[in-house]
C-alpha cells in the first residue's frame, strides 16, 4: 500500500507562471474594455470659443479708493 499522496506535478512552476500571466492578461483586458465603454461625457459651463465678445472687460486704471498696498 502506497501512503504517499499523488505528486503535485500539476502545480509545477511553469504552470503557476502561466496561470498568473493569464490572470493578469484577463484583468488587463477587462479594465481596458470597461474604460473604453465608459468613456463618459462631462458637462462644462464654459462658453464656446465661438463667442469671444462676451468676455468681461477689466478697467484699465483702478480708482484711488480701491488701491491696496501689500507690505
């Protein structure tokens, strides 16, 4: 009667390396597909570039009462 368990030849280093590589490759593909499908659009509140006339004009010279001095 043989009391030794079956040899673990199925878990040789090359099999483990291959399984790890395939797992990482699968995770990478899933992430890429997810990011491609969920690009998403975002809403901005900026005016389009076609309307440059709507810009606010700053005063050229500030009045004396608004001057500030930083020491």
